[in-house]
C-alpha cells in the first residue's frame, strides 16, 4: 500500500509562466496542470498561443497528445501537411516525431499538452519554425 492519496490542485494555485523565447515564437502562456508522482510519468499543461505564436520544432521521447480546447490552430509533423485544428480535436505525435504546433495568424489557440517523462525528460527542442514555414499554409 502507498502513502500517496488523492490530491486536488485548485484553480489558480499554480503559477502561469511565459513561454521562453528559446522554444516559442510570439506570446505563449503555459499553465501547469499536473506532474504525476512516480511511478507514473505523465505531465500536462494548458498552453495558450496568441495569434501567430507557435512552438519551435521539437520531439518527445514518449510521444505527446494535444487536446485543443479553444480557438483555431495549426499542427505539422516533419515532411507532412500542415493541419488546421479546432476545439475538441485530439492530436497524437509518436515518440521522436519532429513537429510543431501553434495558433492561427489571426486567432489564438489553447490546447492541453500531455506527455510522459523518460529519465526526467519530456521534450527535445530544435530549430525555430520560420515565418516562411508557418505562413505557407494559411489559406
């Protein structure tokens, strides 16, 4: 039997942080939701992208699930088509799959991002998504 019991993280009890410019273009707010206790590995945050904001290219060692909760955004995996996402859409990126996600050029987008830690790591950040890469699909 474990000593860990139910835990409630109250709304507003965790500090929002600004998405670092090393990993994001534009204005991004990250609201932590949870980091599971071992042996569980799940970590989740609600991420809000202002219009034009987006992640850099990145991968996740154990994959990532996005649940779009508000607005309109875009997702793309390396070599694939850029896909529009709307509230209620759920996106899965496989372990090691290079990708980016963010808001539309004229609308904000919020998603819940869920990923698992592998040896304490949830993400490997890469190069920024260029304006040309970002704007090439806005139609």
